[in-house]
């Protein structure tokens, strides 16, 4: 008895249709296996609640706040690097970070490090 017949989830990464090495995965797809092209494809089946929480980023009330949110979301965490990449003054950055923290959009991790809330 095959895994597909036992009701177990089978995930397959499809290959080129012209490749003899892809025959097995294409046969599994024909039999009902789940096609995987990204990690989200697996999460949709085994843990859809994890994807449900992934909404869009909050928007700032100013262009600088929005830029800060985008930078933090892209992996920039350090306040000095945020200031440099946002092209802002220390005062403007401090004000924007404070407002974003008060609105619940970002969180201060300490040591001039920030993250999306």
C-alpha cells in the first residue's frame, strides 16, 4: 500500500517534464501528491495557522516611519544602520522610532536594536 493510499500527506518537488529523472515525482503528482514550489506550500497543508498570521506590514504615519518599518522587515535591526539607510537625522529617527513603538508597530529589543511587533 502506498503512502497516498494510506491518507498520508506526500509532498513532491516537480522536475522538468523532459527529464527522465522527473518521472517518479510526476507519477506521484498524478496520484495526488502535493506539489511543492516553496515552503509555504508545505505550511498550507500541515500548519495553515502559521500562514494566517502573516499579514501585510503596518504602515507608518510618515514616509520616514514607513521606511523604518520596511528596513526592519528586510533585516536591518540596528538603530545606527536604520538612520544611515533611511537617510534621516538622529532626532528625526528617534522621534519616528518612538512613535512606531507607541503605536505598537515595532518593539525595542534593547542595545539600539529594533524588530517588527
